[in-house]
C-alpha cells in the first residue's frame, strides 16, 4: 500500500473562504470602476460559480445578460481588462487582511510539514492571488511551504478538467496514489478525481449542496481542537478535527476501502 507523501490544496473555498466577500466584491468594484451597471449579488455569483476562472465567469454573465456584446470585436480585450481590474481590487482586499485562512488551515499545514508531508497547490485562480493570499496570511516563510503552485491560465482546461492537478503531480514528480487532494467544490472534486487523486472535501458557503460523491470524506471544514467538524460523508476524523492522522486514514481507506 502506498504511503501518503504529499497534500495538494485547492485555494478558493479551501484554504480561505474567498468567493462571497473577496472575488465577488472585487468583480463588482471592477464593474463600477468601468462605469457598468453590472452587479453580482450573492445568489447570482453562486450561480456563476459553476464556471471556474474569472474571465470565463465574466463571459458566462455576458452570454446570459448581454448576449449582443459577445459579438463585439473587442469583447475579448474588454473581458481581459475587466478581469485585470478585478484582480487589482482582489489583491487590495488581500493586502488589507480582509480574507483570512479558514479555521484549522494554518494548524494543518504546520502539522503536515512537521510530519514530513510535501505541500502543493492546484487552483484555477490567478497566480498572484495565490502568492498574495499566502504571504498576507502565512508570511513570506509560509509562502515557501509550498513546493509547487499550479495556478490559473497555465493549463488549457480549467477545473473540472484534471489538467491543473496533473500539472501539480508532474511538478512534484509523484503518482496520485501517494497524494491526497483537498478541495471545496464539485468542480474541484471532479478535477482531482480526474487526475486519479483521492480527495477530501471541506465544503464552503457555496458548495455544501453540490454533488460531492466520490470524495473519501466530506466535511464542513477542517475544524480545530474543541471545534469539531460536521461530517457529511465518510469516516469521521478520530480527533474530531482534520489532522495528519485523519488524512493518513482517509488516504488508506481510499486505497484499500478498509
Ligand atoms: C476558484 C475559481 C477562480 C476564482 C476567481 O478557483 O474558479 O476563478 O473564483 O479567481 P479554485 P480568478 O477553487 O480552483 O481555487 O478571477 O483569478 O479566476
Ligand atoms: Mg475551490
């Protein structure tokens, strides 16, 4: 049976609950700055989240609400420009400390490093969003905890395609059987499973009602000592919160079913 060697983390919704009060707010600020009367409320953003990638999400919105714009000769450039502005606003939110790590994430990362587990990231979001989130929450030292950061447009197909997880595995030089993916959403779970990765899902505000079948465990977060997680599917963590021992148990169960 293969020993667990590495954890591959998703970012948005997994390391931090970034969507409702982070990315969504940044999109709306970019629209306002561009003089557009576009506004994504929480419910609409939740629906648009079915598409990963900020530029792809803007295009989906345009196709639904402003379909005539899709034919404009400069539509690609306008989407890129809007998304660049959105990223600027999102980075400003991160620098202001507006987006903390989810409870238990810092503890779990430190425990994983102490246990000698290698750490990587596989995310759809823009690379600078990742490095800035890590730096503003874990410091420049924390940024170095991750050997691989696979992010954004670096792959042709975004989640639920497995490309970004396959890239992370390739850069780690590891087989999926010695790794565990940590995700928050159905798109992310499908991507990780597509890459052959056993996957633990910590649902976030927008994802707890999604189809998360195939995950080795589905929880409402990572928990902390004294603040146990609620288990939606799979074997509950013995300690009540996610720790390295529970990750190793889930990894073994994914391989043996026992
Ligand atoms: C989540 C996404 C990203 C973010 C927005 O990525 O789908 O598109 O919503 O970031 P993941 P960008 O869950 O894989 O971390 O605007 O930079 O795409
Ligand atoms: Mg996610």
